[in-house]
C-alpha cells in the first residue's frame, strides 16, 4: 500500500490482518478480569448480590497520546494509543417506571443519584456525574439503573479518565436501552458532545475517538479534520517500549487554561483569514505577526499548531518505518514546543522529561495530555526500563512518581462476565 493512499480504517502493515489482530496478551486479559471482578464485588457490596444474567458491564481503556498535542481541535493529526488502565461500569437495569438511577464511584467512595429525564439539570449533581449524565441524555435513554463505576485511571493525569468514563457509559447504555446502539464513530462523537454540553469542557475528538476505535497492537493516526483514521501497528515493541510516568500533579481542563489556548488559536485563525489550520503555513504566520503580536502568546501558539501537525505526520512515517530514533527525536521536539510556544507544561513535567532524557537508552520524552501536570510518555529500550524507573524515583523530588511500561490495547467494549461464574 502506498502511504499516500491511506483510507479510512486502513491497517498499515505487511502481514495478514488476522495475524496483526491476534488475541490480546494473557497479561492484558488478566488485567481486565481483575478490575471487572473488583467492580462486581463493589456492586454486590453497595447494591446487593445479583445473578450474573441480570448484570450488564462495559470496559474502556485509558489512552496516551504519543505525539500531536493540542491540535485535535485545530484540524490536526494525532497519534494516540489505548493503554491497559481501565474504567469499568457494571450495573442492573431497574423496572420500567422507576425514575431514580444510583451510581457508586469507587474513586470518590460515594453514591450519587440521577433522576429521569436525564436532560433535566439539578444543582446538587457532582461534577463527575456530568460526564455520565451527558451520555445518558444524548442517547435519550429513559431507563434507570443501579451501577458501580470503578477505575484504575488516575484522575487528572492526562490519560483521559473522562473519555473512558463516557465510552464505558455509552456501551453500558447500549445494553440496557436498545435505541442506544450506534457505530463506534457515532459513539465517539456523541461522547465528545456530552463533554461539551454537560461537563462544559471544550475537548477535541482525539480521546473519545481512540478509546472507541483502538485495536491491539496498534496506535491510531487520526485526521481530526476529516475523521479518517489509520491503524498503525507498533512493530518495534521487541526493542523498545513506551513508559508513562505520572508526575503526581493534577490538572483540571475546565478551570480555564485549556479553554484559553483554544480560544487563542481560534481567534488567530480568524485574524489570518483562514478556515482551517491545515491551510496555515509558517510563512503565512510570519506575514501576519504584526497582527498576532497584539494578543499575548498568539504568535507562539500559532507556530506550535503548524509545527506539531508537521511533526505528527513525520512521526507516523517513522513508526511505519520502525525508525525509533526519529520517533523519539520528534517526541522531544514536541515537548519543547508545548513548553515554550504553547506554554502548557509545568516545572514538574519539565523535570520528568529532563531526567528521562539523561538515562541511557531513552530515545525521546514529552508531556502527554492537556498539560499543567499529569503524565509524560517516554520511548526507551526495553533493556533500560528498570534504569529509567529507578533514576526517576531517585531524582524526582516533587511527588512520588508512578511509572508503568505499556503496550497498545483494544478500545472500549462490552465486558464479558462469564469468567465470574
């Protein structure tokens, strides 16, 4: 296949499709079973013992964006992969006519209530329930239920805990409310709209898209303008691995900084008289600097968007060519731009990147997610993973870092509970 001929859903590899989509590893399956079992036990504790055939469940992974940051809402390209940290919803549908839904969250150790119709707001709804309520409302769901939400995804880590919650909710709803059965792309778009309308977070499409569509063992190259996507196998997994490091610093997009950046680049596009960032070049920005300079950081923000789009295209090519050195170089360049031009990094994240790059066998490192804390992702030789983890733990002083090497996994799916019997 010529790389110029990418089409929606293509798998870019030289081996037969059946071989590429072999079953997930035993380790991944065990990870899923463990968190599903924990959720099942929590449901029994909070809502009583229930026959398995009366329960429904869904599971959705976290994601890490390998490169292409803050350009999903700029018609850019992004290159995320789903990773084996999961959110599970398990629950039981109530009888028709019941208007009360109860949801226990293990993250908050609290049960919250929702009332039908889900479109109707109540002032006392906690923030986290907005993500669930939005999905229920946009599905026009008229069923009530008792459920447990159980997650291993650190909140505020930049690994898309909110999108995993939305996708797992949508798949859960599809089991108790048949009218909610839609395609994976439609599901991703619905969940994005739920986050916009009900959680009031102006997120791009990347998080929902990769969690809905990811396959093992691939990254997902997404064209955020056309919503075309390509599954790109990660073939260098025998030589190198991505290590995610949680800084211990939490961020909240909806508190304003995310929205400020998005507003800034949208205004810049208008000032340059363009309809899409795909039409903008470095040369055009340079000719418009006299206009952009009147607004704080707008010129630098604009350069980041254009250059990050270019970097992501090059990174996808490097991934296809198994060019680990080039991929790592582009990752580090991305971080420098996010730090200096888009200004969404922080001292703690910069320190993690700096320390990671000092370790032998590291090809590249960058922040991942919306910024202002969260996680970094580092590409490192497998034989040097322990050295990296130890060096970070010894020298990172801001918090206790949590590190984990990760492989790409399948996206959100209905959870099979038969292993519990």
